[in-house]
């Protein structure tokens, strides 16, 4: 029997870098959200190991195969499989595609092989695979702190809201971006302000001035402390952001980039933004927020 699961992309609605540890890793404070842009992961138990990708080839470390190794190490036996990965999430874009694929594989394998691993055990395995994998096991709207794998659920976004997601064709090195951030610059601390807005009795998006972003007394609530480093290290990204913000002023970078997003509460506004971005020749999607898995 084969199982096919969606692997949902994620957005960092905020990303505050709150410090740098002696080992070089960074502490962050981020609101993360799964969105409807997704890969498909098909897993089938077999007597040999087969891995196929339909779509762009995967460069660098394959997190699905790393997840398989970690899972086999945990259960103490080989788990032969056929995996077919149907790629739609752009790679190297800060959307967590590889991590989402790994999370979908872990969920599928736990069911297909009747491993009966608890959610906590799956999270332990996911943490060994990558920092975003624990979040993508469940998804939804979550605050991520520490290295990004300490998770606290937040109220879900309205299902009627839409994200315009744009992916300039610039592949970003996450390691290079974080390596350029020494932790000395003060964070904008957007995350606490966005969380306060999400937890308020009512949450609305302003429509004036055509700026599709959350704004409040503390200023813009969406934003990313890593954007200056990403733009400085990758001039093509800097150029793309300048062009795109002329069309959609509220675009915000996700993760280390290159993907950007803007949030709309009216579909017609989102479609108008999509048309403007596509006229510039950039790949773009309209996505809905995906709630946490039951």
C-alpha cells in the first residue's frame, strides 16, 4: 500500500534574531505559518530502496533520505521503501520545502510500517533532521524560539486570508546569511507585537494606501531581521526586492530568502497583486493559511 501526503511550505511571518551562541548558532523568535503551496510525497513499503524526484533535481543534502536514516536508527531496523517526491516548492527560497518533505515522510512511514511512534518521539527524530522539521510535522500558526524548534501554538489565521508568495530565481545559502549576522545588531522585535495582534479580540488588515500588511501602534508587524544580510550578500535578491516592492509595497522576506510574501484579507486585492508580480516575470502563487494538523 502506498500513502501520498502533502508537504506544506512555511512562511516566517516575523523573524527576530535575538542572539548568537558561542557555537555560532543563532537564537530566533519567529511566527511561522504553513501555507497551501505544497509538494507531494508518495511512500510505499518495498523490498528495495528507491527514491525519485519529479521536478527540479535536489541539490545538496536530501532531508528525506536523512529522515529515513534517522528513523531507521531510532527503530533499529531497515525500512525499505519507494519514495516519489513531486516538487512544487522552490528550493533555496526560505519556504522550508526540504524540511516539509522530510516531515511528510516521517508521518507516512510511521503509519505504513506501523511503528506506533508517539508525537513526541517523532519530534525528537525530526529535530535531528533539521530545525524546521518539528514545526512542519504539525504546521499551523506557531511561535518558534531558541534555535527554531521550541514551538508554542498561536491562534489560527482567518481561513479567508490569502498570501501572495513570490519566489525570485535566486538561490540563497542559509549558512552564508546566518554567518554574516553576528547577533550584535538590535532586533526589531516584531514577533511579540504580531503575537499580541493575533491574540487580540479582533484582527483586521488595513486597506488604505494599498499596503497589504498588518500595521499598528508599534509600526509594521511583519518583517525579518535577516533581510539586510541576505540583500547585501546576494545583489540579485536586492534588485528583485526593489522591483517587486514597487508593485506590492508590503512584500516581506521569509526565512533567509529569496521568497517574499504579502498578506491580503480580500481576494480581489490579492489577485491584483499577483497580476502585478507576474507582469514583472516572477513566479508567484496565491496561498491560503493551512491550520495545524489534528
